[in-house]
C-alpha cells in the first residue's frame, strides 16, 4: 500500500538533495586531481620516513658493531694484564711480592669473567647470578689445577636469581674475594650458597673447613686488601657481613645479607 505521508527526516533529506546544484564533469576531475596530489604527497612522506628508518637501523647496527669491538678490546686488554701479572709473579723471587702479583692477577681476571658473563646475555641490566657463581668457581678449580696443586672441590648451591647489575657486579667481586680467601686459608670442600633470606631478601655464603678466626675478628679492621675490599663492597650494596663457624661448628663461614634494590 502506498504511503500517504513522508516522515520529517525523509522530507529534509529529499529537500537537501533537491537543493544541490548539478555537478559538472570538470568538478569531478578537479576533485580527482586534488586527491592524486594528496596521494603523491603522502607517498613522498612515507618514502622519506622509510629512508629515515633505514638510516636509524644502520646507526644501530654500527653501534652494535662498535660495542662488540670495544667488548673484545676490553677483554683482550684485561687478559693481557692478567698474563703480565702472572708472568711477573712467577719470575719474582720475593715470595710476598710474588703472592701479591698473583692475587692482583686473580682480581683482574674476576673482573674480566664478570664482564664476559654480562656480555653473554641480551641485556646488561641484570645478572643471572648463580650461573655466574658456577663459572667463577669452575675457573677457580681450573686455576688450582694449572698451579700444580690438588683440584679444589667447590660446590655451588641454591636457586637462580636475576640481580640488578648495580648489586651483581660488586657481589660478584665479593664472591671472588671470599672464594680466593677460602682456597688460601681453608681446607676441604668449599661450599658457596645463594639463597633467600627472610629479613634481608638474599644471602650469599662461602664456607669451608679451616682454623677458627681470632676472637673479635673485624674484617673492616684487617690490614689485608681482600677483607677491606669485601667490607667496602658490602657497604656499597647496603648489605651486612656475618662470620660464624658454620652449621657443624667446624667451618668458617662468611655470609653477605643483601637486598636487590
């Protein structure tokens, strides 16, 4: 059935179309030409952006190559320093001087190992610390073999944890000093533990059998560089150093309590 009346909306739409003037072919051609100009401009801008992105990618690639080269040069230089110190240590007739040179070589080597460990990961913002401890203790065992003495049995226990580099780097140097000290002054198996701690957050301990430390032993008051370094690094990470006789009362155990912040 035909409709007798149109709705107000239909009347308004019809009136609008009836009021429009007819468009010529030329007006459509002008509109099309304007659209083509806009398209051309957009294509040019897109091509310029692609060029800029390509230049940015090339800069990033060059920076990565430069970083790799700097990394290798640093490791090579550290290794050269270690070799020179070790060579001089073997040639030195003064036992005290020879020992100092050997210890210095070990410390520089520890820095190189930590740097290599950081660089082996995608990012240097965190350290997979238990993995680093495994590598550190394996290197110490290898060094003991190369120095013609019984292979040191070093065990690493605990859980893997990612630590911020501002904590992981000084803690790695602390671990190196404590393991070196255990090899030098202790006996038997060395146990390195990395575990959580209820109050502080985390605990790193190095323990092995050996003579008891003097009563009232204060590592901060020691003349030795090793203990001074440990105390300094512990303060740097806001940690706490504890010394006791271990679970069986027949060991010397150094424990560093710290938080990852």
